């Protein structure tokens, strides 16, 4: 005949077991992670912002407009004049220094370019560019067979980014850090910089125009009489 012996358990021992069980589970999980071959990443330490990787920089930069010239041209065509007018408008809105008309030398179209360069200067003057700021200078071409263009160039403050197309490493070589690839966002930043009419807007806001007090009084009076009505 077997007999069972009941041994009283200390309440403090039960509470100790309750605390020790979760600690043992946590220790086993940590020991399993010790063999994980991945890399530790600190939150916020990865440069993952395309605006940081490809910042828009406001700086002085040469702007150029090329005007293709055929060897038989003797006068500016309508499309050529429109191109020159566009260059003049860009100069008037963003620059005030010298504007250069660069004429090719040693190319098959050098004679035609020399004749058209004086007409280019006439169009620039008609568009409001001061005559004393228009300079003409030659430039040598790399090959005599090249149909080199007439180049209109001037210095202006411009918003731009670095050159796109950088692929320093394989995009799939390391995906554990969840980082953007080097070229990510570059095209979008370049397009945004090209659309900015006034680069100074990136540095400071423009001054506000004064309010139209008469129009404000009209709108407030209409609201008092009729409430919010579209079109007031």
C-alpha cells in the first residue's frame, strides 16, 4: 500500500518561479539571435532621404543655348529667331552681366555662322539686351566636318543638382539595410530644379503685395448680408 506525502510549497517560492519562467524564455530567444548573421542598424543612422543624397544647389552657373547652323544658311530662319528670343528672355529675367555669342572657327559652317552671328546680336538688342553687354568670341571645333552651332552663353544664378546616372554598387547586393540606391530621386530633383523660375525662392520668400482694401470690404459686406456665397 503506497502512501502519498503532501509537501507544503512556500508562497514565496511560487512567485519566484513565476518570475523566473519569463526570464528563461527571454534568455533562450537572445541566445538564438546571437547566431544571426545580419547587421545591426541604428534607427535614423541611414541616409535614406533623396533630398539629402541629391540636394538642389543654388549657385552661379553658365547657361547656354545652341543655335544649329547649316553651311548654306545666310539668314536666320523663323525657328532660329524664336530660339534667340527665348535666350534673350531668359537672360533678361535672370542675368545682367555679359552675354556672349560664340562663333565656331574651322568648321564647314564657319562662314555661315559668322554671317548669322551679327543677326543674332540684332535680335538680342531688339529683345532689350543692352548692346554694350553683347560680346562675340570664336571657339575652335574638334573636327572640321562638324556642323558646330552658334552658342549663346551667359552667367546666371541657377538651381541645379548633381549629375544623375550613378550606380556605384549592385542594387541587390545588400538589401538588409533597407537603403535607397544611389540614383534614387535624382531625376525628380533635376526636373524640380529645372522648373524653378526664380532660384531665390528656395532661399527666402518674396515680399507680400499689399491687400486690396476695397475688395476686402466688398466681400465682407456681401458675407454679412447673404452669408457664404460662391463667386463673391
